[in-house]
């Protein structure tokens, strides 16, 4: 009788452990991010490195003499954090410190910050030199996707 109870308790414990693992695994999934531009933008093949350089203030104009207008998401948004950590492989706090140094020295200004993905979509759809990022499921026909970030 005790043997059957022990097997049942073990089976329940294993089942709960597997449920916990599955729950933790799905809880950490990040949405894909679409890097977007205006449909008629001259930015046709920007590489991921060029996008990093634009968002870090290191690339102020492109070979075609167009000046990109990077649009950023609200300061503490998880999307913004995921965007910068994936592209730069640095924590958001380090990115914020980087921009604070550049602004203090007067060498550069950070990307224009907008409150949400809807605002970014609207601004990109109205400006040919704008570049932004939104969740994949928010992309509309009013913008063109350059690439996706996992």
C-alpha cells in the first residue's frame, strides 16, 4: 500500500515539475520586433549593424545623403529593452548611460522617443526618412519592414 502511494506522489511531483518548466519557458518568450520604414523610403537594405549605428548616433547620414530619423519607444517599455539588448548585446541601463554621456558632451542627441507602437507606426508612415520598430503583429500596410529581430 505504501509503495502505490509513493509512486503516485512521485508522479504528481514530476507532473508539477514539468508544468512549472513549461510555464517558465513560455513566460520568457519575447515578441518578434519589426524594424520599419516608410514604404517609399530610400532605406532599402540597411543592415542590422547600420540600424545599430543609427540608433546609437554613430551613423548620421547614409551613402545616398539621406539623414535617417530614428524613432524610439517609451523609456521603460519591455519592447525598447528587448530591441536594444538584442541589437547591441548590452543592457538598457548601459545604453541610457551612453546617451547621457553623449548628450552631456553635446556630441549627439538620442532618437526621438514616442509613447507607443501606434505613434511610431503613424510617424514612420508620414516621414520617408523615419525608421522605427514595433511588435510584429502591429505592422500595417502603411510601412515597410526592413527586417525582424527575434
